[in-house]
């Protein structure tokens, strides 16, 4: 049994708790939140025995094997490091750090302390993702050449919400990992950011777009936003057909179209869309591993480096 503690009780923590309840090898022993009312309500809803307003108390609790970090982005790195120094395994919500320097430092700390660390990017742990890669490998669309993926949504402005704060907010940090991680999972190699753009409003990026080129000639066009809505879908074009993947970041189905014929593939989750990443932590800890085999820390670092490059190379359009 892996005994989790949760730091931060926002919406994503509720989703984690629901998913954890589906896993017979997981229990949530304690949660921590600065809001007593929120903490007590959370414990009552999910049958959790212990609550604290003191994050350190949770990290020091002897009954905790692993900590799920669900606080705003700007606090990820400091809390991950504190957990690692206390030899608590960590599953941290994406992004693991605000930049590549933070991720690299956390990797060093995890290695030095010999403690498990994983970034929560659920797409890597979905059954349909494995099926999709196998279909590509079998040549269903010939040689894959081009990929498009987006994560667009409208998030109403809310004063004080981390998503709208300079330094830790914006579309790129919040949702950029979804299309970027998908592209890196589908195409092999180390891409280069050929060009990128950001739409800025009140000091944060509300929209991003990036073109990535791979050494073998493959390319990806990725975008995400918090100021506009369109269907979240990925498209892969090959020499002999196309693949369309609705909700690629939590996919359960995709369609292959080749030579005028279409075939739909379906693959359900084991539990829900977060169950896979939770089970990966359980499996790794039971096997004595220090990082995930499906989403290793070097991949987290690559993602962070590419996010940095997209930001650095971007042409910015300030709309006030």
C-alpha cells in the first residue's frame, strides 16, 4: 500500500483523490491546505483522516510514503525539494518547474537523495497512447511527417488566481506541456524551435504557437491558449494517410484515414484519465525505481528546455 499526502487542494487535487480511490494499492493519509474550511471539507468528502495547515507537518509525517503536489506553479520547485530532502517520493503536477534550471536542480536533488520523483503528465500513461504508437509503428499512415496539436480554452479572468500572475501564469506554462509532450512522444529525436509567438495581456501570455523541426524532416505546429476555444485535437499526417486524435492528452479513440478508407480505434482507461499516472508511481515504488520508465526525468527536462526556447524565441504581440 502506498500512502499519499496531498499538498494543495484545488480542482486538480479533487481529481487526484477520486482517481486514487479507484486504486486498491493507494490510500490518502493526510492533506494540507492553508484553508481550514477547505481542508476539512476535502477530508470529509474523500474519507481522509488527517488534515493540517502546516505543509512541513505533512512532509515530516512518518505515515506518508509519497506526496502529490498540487499547488500553483510557482511553488512546485521549493516544495518538491523539501519533500525530497525528507525522503518522500514525489508526484508533482506539471510543470515540474518554472524553467529548465529548476527542473535540472530538482533532478540533481532527487539523484543525491535517492528518492523517486515524477512529473504528472497523464498522457504518457494512457492505454490508447500505446495503441496509437503501435499503429504508427506498423505504418498505417506511411512515414509520419507532420503533427498538429492544440490545447485551447477560455479561462475567465480571476484576480489573484495564479494563472493570471506574472512569473507563474500564462498559457505556455499551464497547458503548453500537453501538445509538446504529445509531439515528443509521437516523433523521435530532439526538435528545434524554428519559430514561435506569444500573445500577451497584462504581463502574461494568453496564447502561444510554436513550430518545431526534427532532424529527419518531421515538423510540428503546436498551440495553446486561455483566451479562445476550439476543439482540442491532434492530427498526424504521413506519406500514406492521416491520424486524427480527439482529446489527445486524455485520448480514448483515434481514427486512421488511408487510401480513402477510415478505421476507428478505441481503448478505454483503466479507471479514469489520471489512474495511469497514479499506478505508475505505485509500480515504480514497489519496484524500487527512482523515476518513471514511461516519463523519465530527462523527458521532463527536455520539455522544460523547449518551453524555455519557445518563450525566448517568441515574437510577442501585446494586446494590453
